[in-house]
């Protein structure tokens, strides 16, 4: 039983570290999407929106290939935090809800027509 609790502590620490790293990464990605500069900005905006509400905003994982390595690294950090399910990343950044909703409006990101719940 001690081994079980030891593993739980390891996972708890991993989850905490993943969430902290992802909060910073998500903020960097949101800032890039808000600036609306460069050819990668739309892919970044779609990713940010999908992390905010994946049922309304689809993201093609192949878009990870369409962005620079540091950007895709930040995206992967966000996905790692999603795996642990500790908190919605938008709640960990200043004015996250309002900023992401505005970013979606600015980019014209309408909700996805695909049903991603199946």
C-alpha cells in the first residue's frame, strides 16, 4: 500500500508541474494570437480556442507541424496539462475567459460544425 501512495504523490507532483508550465505556455500562445501577426497566428488562435472549448472549436493535430518548434512545444505543454485535468487553462491566466472570447471574435472563429463529443 505504501507503493500505491508513493505513486500517487509522484503523479500529483507531475500534474502540478504540468499545470504550471502549461499556464505559462497558454499565456504565450494567447498573446501571439492576440497580436495577429505572422502566418502561424491563425493556427495558434485555433489551438487556443480549442483548449478553451473543444466542443465548439475543433483543432487539427496536424497543425502542430505548421508552426515553429517553440510554438508547438507550448501547444504540447498545454496538451499535457489537459491530460492531468487539474484546471481549465483559461482560468489560470489574467482575464482568460474574456480575452479568449474576444480573440475568437477577432479571428472570426465560429463554433465548429463537427460534433466532437462522439
